[in-house]
C-alpha cells in the first residue's frame, strides 16, 4: 500500500535517508528512486533493480565504478586497459551508449561520442549506485534503451569524519578524506580523493603474436576529486539543496605507434533544487543543473619521413544544462501517486573539430501514474520529447506486479525507448573518407520483461527474468568507398535472454550470485553483435566474524567477437578476487585485496589489430579511520 510519507522524499534529499542493504536491494524493502523517478520501495518497484551501497563498495574494496558494477546481472564490459582506460558497459546486450548515466539526478555524457566516461567518476565520492535494467525513456528521454545507472554521492545527516590511505601494485596510491554534519533541519558535507598509479603496459600482441614495439610503455593515471553538498529545511514546506562534484586528472593510453598518448579530463556536476510542499498531497521540485565532460587528447606522432615528432592535439568538451520541474501528487485518498514533469535540456559542444552544428535543445513533458492495491500494483508512464535536431518522439511504458502470496511475486512490463544520434553521427565535417549525416533518425526500441520473485525462509531471495528487446534504425557505419562514407539507419537487432539472481545467508556466509544468458543478434545476418558476451556468471561470498571479515568473488564470461559479422573472436575468461579486513578498534581498520588472484591474461577489446590486455594480478592495502 502506498504510504503518504513517500511523497515528501525529494530526489535530492533521498541519499540522506538511505540505509545499508544486505547483499542486494531485492532482499529488503529499501527505498530507491531511479526506477520510477520517485521514492519507492524495491518490493513495490516493477522494474528489476540492483542497488550497490557504500557498505558493498567497502566490502568489495572496489577501486572504480566499473569494478563495482561488474557483479551486476546481465552486464558485459569492454575496456582498453587498466584504471583510467576507456570502459564501456553493455546492459542486457544493448550497446554501451544505450545506458543513461545520472549523478544525483544529473545526466552526464559526451554529446560527441554518446558515451559516458565512467572510468573518471571517483568511487571514493560514491554513497550508492542504482542500476535499473530495461527501458526508461518514458521517464528520462534519450539513451535509456538498456537501462539507467544512477550514482549518488556521499551525504549524511549526522556528524562523521573519515579518511583513508592506501598503496598497491604498479606504484598505486590513494588518499581520501570526508566530513559531514547536520541535524533535522540542515545537512552539509564534503570529500576529496587523490588516486595515482604508474599503470602497466596493456598493449598486447596482434593475431600473429607480434608486439607493437613503438608503444611498449606503462600507462599512468591520476584522478583528483572534490565533492560538496548541502541542504537546508527552511520550514515544513520548503527545502533547498545543492551539489558540486569535480573530478580531473590525466590518463595515458596505448595508441598505434606512440608512447606519449594521453587524455587530460575534467568531469563536473553542479546542481541546485527547491522542494516545496504545496499541500499535504502535492510536492513540487524545481531542479537546475549543469554537467561538463571535457577531454583534451594528445598524441605524439612521428612525422613522415620519420624525421621528428609532432604533437597532435584535439579536444572534445560537452556542456549539458538542464531545468526540470517535477510534481508528485497523491491521489485516491493518498493511495496512488501521479507524477507530472517538464524538462528542458541544452547540449553544447566546444571542440577542435569544426562541427556543422555545435548545440541543440530538447523540450519534454513526462507523466506517470502509480497504482497500489493490496496484491496488485501498476506503473503507467509516457513522455513526449521535442528535439531541435530530429523532431518529436513519444515513448511509453506499462508494468504490473502481482503478489500471489507473501513469498511469490510476478512482474511484467512493456516499454519503448530511443537513442538520439550523436554530434559525431550528425555533424562530423566532411573529409576524404567520412562525413556526418544530418538526416539520421533516432534508434528506437521496444522491450518486454517477465519476472518471478521467490522468497524462501527469512533471508533468501530468488529472482528470474526473461526479456526481449527489438531495436530498429540502429545507426551503423556504412562504407561507400571510393565515395565518402557516413553513418546510416540500416541495422536491426533482437536481444533476448534470461537473468537469474540469488541472495542469501548460508552458515554465516553472505552469498550473492547471478547468471545471465543473452542472445544479442543482428537480424540481418543472424550473427552476434560485437563486444558483448552471451553468458555471464558472478558469485560473491563474504564472512564477517567479529573484527575480521573476508570474502571472495568469482566472475566468468563467455567468448565474444571484437567486430561485426563475428570477426576477431576474443576468448572467454574467469577471474577470482579475494579480500580481507580487520577492524582493530572502534575507529581504525585495515583492508587488503588481491584482484585477478591467478594472474589470468584476458582481452576485452582489440584495436588496430592489437589486443588490449586487462590488468594482471593487482594487490592493494589500505588503512581507514572513521568517527
């Protein structure tokens, strides 16, 4: 049954009240916000959701966002190397740019490439991650074909001080510090982190076993971040809140023939919101935000005929300004919830590349109705987008949940989504080989999901989901040699699969496992889509025996193909990570982990004919203080 108190939990203030989860969100009735853009419990949410809490991040001793997400069901990664290298995430077999990323409700991505540099988001500043699997364009607009991943930064309504220092393989070091304080009326806090590593040489051999001698070097990475947040309740009706997050640094990477290629990056999020309770049944929030994704690339190239080196420099900067006005209205004697919202977004590109257009706006209206019965609940949502580049687009979603009894729940949903063409796709200036195509249409999808949730005993939850997604108008590079080539809407894909999860406590061990079986197929030729695996399995076990805690994770992934038409097969792999922590008094603890325990060599991406090897065995230890 819908409880009226949910109505007054604004999106901006939700991280203040979130409490730790056990293993996965599905096991307890914790509050989430991403799936329905309003506060709700996992038990009442229809979409499959996984939540990674600060406790989970600490337990796994994750060094990056990518590492924290790897245990998520139906996730497949690509990567060009180690920490700080490009990372792409496929959710339920969709493309890496079919996932919408939010930081405290603010969208962040590159408008030129269409991807989000999750490798640069500092894990030390993260309190919680919500992963919603399935289409969500009917609430959020473009990109949310595969799902939405929302990252919440650290906040607290009580006084806390924390700090840590760590050191490990490849001369890797990390320093973090945070402070928070507050009461029922005012909360504020901040944190900083510094991470630095010499890295390793991730450029491998080509298909003939030949090493690229010109680029045999370690790829260093550093990241310095700062976060600030505050909220103030002026009276029972009005609350003001704000957020600032900045991450900057440099990441070296392997190119085709150079040892000095690197990217200098800045990621920044700034937002402010006003929450006002117009009545006991009506809460309104106005949120203004700006996100920046800036990347300056340097490639030290040897000029012809091999006389001297020159610096080739490029930069691609994206700024996204957004205004969102959302109204949550309790109806039917406060049993149900109606959401109405207006959304305006302006994307602007500043680049060394002379695009035909460097900005575009998007106006949208969205609505949602949540019905809550004693055993049956329904979600209905619809969104209308009007985009300066490609015109209008409608998306919708319908979902139902039915509880057979206190142990068994069935869910089903059907929804549509779309992905807008990028500035590279539309406006890349013509050269001798390629040009942008301003006539491109958005990619469109329709998805169906059926799920079963089974609770056995007091602490065991099983879930199973079948899903099917059809994607039309896939934007694909079409070669027109000797004429100039461009991107065109020519491809179609069908993706269907199963995902299974288990969360339980077994003989004092905290056990979490999931498996996914996905068939991502190009409908034109029946072959697998590139850079995603068909089968994935994850297992995590942990034991907390008083002051000492220890655990292990196993990750396994089947083979994949690097290119379309099932070219360049990349072998499957299996990894084991182990970890331990000792809380030697109330405030101090020491932690240690070994990733890739058996020093497995594996490859997720190949480029220019050469493998991009993944990190070998990695050892890291740290000492922590918390008050």
